[in-house]
C-alpha cells in the first residue's frame, strides 16, 4: 500500500471558536477529544476520501515541542501534515533503507469525548519539510469516524493538493521521495505560489492527491512570509468540491484553504 494523506494539522487559539467558524464555512465538525499528554485537544473535519483536518489547541506551552513552539511564536495556522502507512514499522524501515533520517515509531493516543481510547504509532523525521507517519493500533474508524460526519454542506469531498514551504526544493524532494519510495525525478519548475515566485516540485500522495514543495525565490508573498515565521511545513491546501473559491482565512484560523471542481 502506498502512503496517502492522513491529515493536516492546524493550530487554533480557541477550540470552541474554531468549531463554530469551520461549521460556518460549511464543514461538519466533530469533537476529537484530549491527547494523552494532557497538553492538547482537538476537533476534526473528516472528509469523504478519508483524510481529515485536525484543529488543535494548546492548553499550555510545551517547551521542546515544535508544534507548540511554532504556535506560540507565529500564532494560528498550519503546523504539519501526516501520511497514513500500510504497516508503519515496515514503511519506516523501508524509508530508512532509502536514506531518510526518520526515527522508529513511538506510541501515542487520545481519549474521545465518549471515553473511547485511541492508540496509534507515529514516526517523524527531524525536519518539518516532510510529513510524519501516523499508523493506527486501534481501528482507524475510532480515530477517523465514518458515515454522515464525512458529508459537508459546502460540498467538499477530499484534499486535491497540499503546498509545503521548503528552503531547498531539491533537498526536500529527495527526502520526500525517500519517504514515499517515488518522486525523486519530479521536475523542478518555476511557479507563482501564494503571491510570489517559487521553485517547485510536485509529487503524488496516493491516487488523487498531490504535494507541491515550494521554495520562494525572493521575499515577496505569503509563501516567503510563512517560511520566515513558521518554518518549513504546509502553507496551503485545496479541496475537491462542487464549487471553486477561496475560504475566508479569518474563519479558517490562518490556514490558506480553497476549493476546486477539478
């Protein structure tokens, strides 16, 4: 099984406000619960294609945790993205064999509001230009709910593309390709990304989603600003849906989100 997009992580200051705002954008939002570390809690937007948005809030700072440091330095917005492995232990060993400096899986989990305990394993590389892996120990349907929660009034059905800000597009392409096992020869091209020129490379994340690694060519535009303030990581996502347009970034709590019919 190839690695596919599991979820996008967006930091928010107030979880109840984020719940209300994403609901007003036409999403069905559900309560996720509290993580076992007691530091964070979340709400979720689960999409028909199985990927989801995790809107996460910090109850207190966590020194040494990159997500906490990015949020407390730069505020609301994208923090990270995760891929879903087939077998996380085997997929990590394969990526290590291809030269990626990714750590062995570690245990994690959270408690849902209904009391259900969810357990998973995650594996991370040191740099934030590549995603982490999130593999379920308990059934994925406990973590990523199914049914009516995946239907949204705005017509969104899945994630078409993710844009990731990177400092060196060739280096990040090599690291991402080592994780995926494909994409090392993705061409590097010039493109306009979030209001500024950038060097980009686009790789597949499963059959219907792509990731574009984008390194700003100058200091103009939101891409360069995000890289300077938040470091490497996701800066924008485009959903598949029935309409085309941008979602209000104020209601999206700093995340650059759009919908396309393509």
